[in-house]
């Protein structure tokens, strides 16, 4: 493993995938050399003076306070097993066993894990579907109200905003709908930890607001995805008048490791200091690099940039479908030039920018895209492959089966899914518990697996979990 990582670092890659720091350069730029050079020696446990994550009163509490002030919330909690842990804890603190959770159909798989752990019944809120790109968009306030009206016994609502492609929902309006009905609103802001700071430092006028500023009760941020901390580090922001803080804290300690990494927590602390001390410069330079890319990309033949309503423009969605290049092929062509992206769906290839990306990264990518566009040739095989990767719509919705069995994928047509079938990345199910498995879905799964893609929910025998 370490040899692969060292060899990858040697090629000086351009990273448009998580984590957001993009390597050591941003830490050295802002003066954190000493910690970078010595952090292995800082890998300790709860020795005297090191505080305790689950009863923070000292140095950990100081880091929590920095985020409390940065996000302007009642309390922030450091998370060392990613946003996933914070999502599960938030749901378990908000929804009683046997009750219902209203959840966006495109929620992350951690939400489905919380359903199992809490014996919670899902109510699926359907996001808008963007036909042109074959992806899910925003969840409307009207859809949330419909779900509440039809399910008054639901305790809480959760949705991702931004979603994986940067499309944001109207959190302010959804919060008003939720609170009018006495429901808790949880926002999975894994991909939007940065939104607060574009606005805070004056370079986000045309970007969506953060969920914290829009009235959400709990917001979970993957600091590592777009900002400057290590993978698996996150922050849960509590800002609720409905959820008992002590119940939330109890659920957090039940989910988190009892041996929290001081390295992960230290990088969360570094990220907070970087934003406090250098936020205007760091966020301003990131914004300038993004704006530069969008402007220069306009002149590249056959390249389209996805624009879909309320967008977080730090997610750059490339589309070269008109040149016969789908997302999978474009990913490969860019990798050959040392440029690594986050994920693809159909014709879309998403570049996840972060606080560590620079204008130089943009120039290298623009040069590569120009070269790819100039050499593009459309073929019938390309068109057929692109068609196979058009994401099918979900099947009909039924109650989640209680009696379950594994069956071969080929025998699953018209059966009710009892688990989740999830491409990874992005970790968003395209078949959810209770949905019918259609022939189109089976065809799509087979196309992905034939191309070597990971599909969680299909076991090593090629079987899926369905209702008996």
C-alpha cells in the first residue's frame, strides 16, 4: 500500500478528488511545516493534558469552540470517522425506534445504515430529475411538505445539500416547512463545508448559502472533502431548539471510536486556524482559480459545463458527450495525463476542487482538455457504451421487506429490494430498500460491473438481497 501511495505522489498528480487540501503544499504555504515534519510523534492517546473527545474541557474543546464561532452555531463536535458517523448519530438522536425518517432518495449510504441501527422506517422524498444529464437535482420544499402531510408520524427530515454534483436545495424554505410541522431538519453538508467561508470572506455572492445560516437543526460537514484536514475528519454542527444536546452527545459517543485519532483532530484544528488566520487569502485564491477555469473552458471545442439551478461551482462537471466521450472515457484520458477526478455518471465527469487547488492545476487541466477535444472522434461503440451508462429510474416503491433472502442478480427482476444497491463512489443508492428491481436496473448493474466498477449490495456470488 505505502509503495503505491509513494509512487502516486511522485508523478505530481493534479487532484480533483477528495481530500480538499490536495497535498502538503497548502500546509507549508501557511506555516505548518513543524507539525507536518513531526506528526507521527504526535500520535498519542488520552494522556494527561490531552483532553477527552467525549468530555471535552481542554484542548479538544478549544478546537470545538473555533468551529462553533466559524460556523456561528450553538456547538460543534469533532468527528473522526467522517460525516457518516455524524449523520448516524444525528438520526438516532432525532428519530425514535419504529418511527419514520423523511429522507431524500439520493441520501448517502450512511443514512440507510442508520435506518437499520435505529429500526427506523424510511419515507423517500424524490429530488428533481435532470433529464439532460441523467442525475438527481434539488429536493423541493413542496416535496418535503408532501412527505410530511402524508407521514405526520415522521420525526425528522434529512437530505444532502450540496449533492455530489454541487446542486443545492432551498434549505431555508425547507427549514421553515419542517419547523412549522415540528420536525427536525438534518442536512448532510458533506460536500459543502466550504460554503460558509466563501460568504464569510466575501467571495461567495453567487453561491448557495450554508445550511447553518438557513436554519437547519444539525449540519454535518466533511471538512476533509473540500477544506484542509485529513481524510475521515469532519464536524457536526448543532444549532437546534428541538433536539436535546445531551441525547445527541450520547449518540455521538456510541458511534465514534473510543480511540480517537489525535492526528485527525489536530488537522481539524489546523484547518480552523488556517481559516481564522488566512481565510480571506485562501478562499479568495480558490475562487479566482475556479473562475479562471470556467472562463477559459468556454473556448474548448465540444466541452460543456453542467449548470443546474442552485449550484456550488466548486464542483466542476465536465461533459464531452457531443464528442463521443462519456465520463468514464474522459476520466481515463485525463488520468493518462496525470489528472485525477472524483467520479463520473453517464457523460458527466465531476472534478471536485478544494482549498488546495491552484491556478497551475487549472492550467494543466485546461491544456489536457484542449488536447483531448482536438483528437476526439465519435464512434458507434462510444455511443453504445454511453447509452448503457444512462442511470435508470427507480422501480415502484413498496414496504421494506422484513423477510429477506439473497438471489442471483438475473433472478431479481420485479423483486423488492431488501437492502441497498450502491455504486461507490458516490455512495448514493440507485436501488433503495422497498424499491422494485427492474430489468433496466439489472442491465445497468451489469454494465457497471463489466467495466470493473464497485457496486455495494451485490455480493461476490453476484447476488442481491430481496424480500421473500
